[in-house]
């Protein structure tokens, strides 16, 4: 039983890794959709919301 669960976990992990490469990359630091800059800001016209740069008033 443990062996089956181990193989299932390995297959699941490999599936996650395989799917991860197909997603579009997030924006660069400080740009729309990217992580905020080190000082907690983003490029002009964007705001830092939960460590991600978004347009003001954009829903989560």
C-alpha cells in the first residue's frame, strides 16, 4: 500500500511540474501582474496589492 501511495505522489508531482511550464510567465518586478518592488511600490499607475502589482481598484 505504501508503495502505491509513493508512486501516486511521484506521478502527481511530475504532473504538476509538467503543467507549470505551460503557464504564461508573470510580469517583471514592478510591472502589471509581477511582484512588487523591494520598497513595496510598482511602476507608475500601478499599486502593490498583496505583493503583486495591479491597477488601482482592480478586484482580487
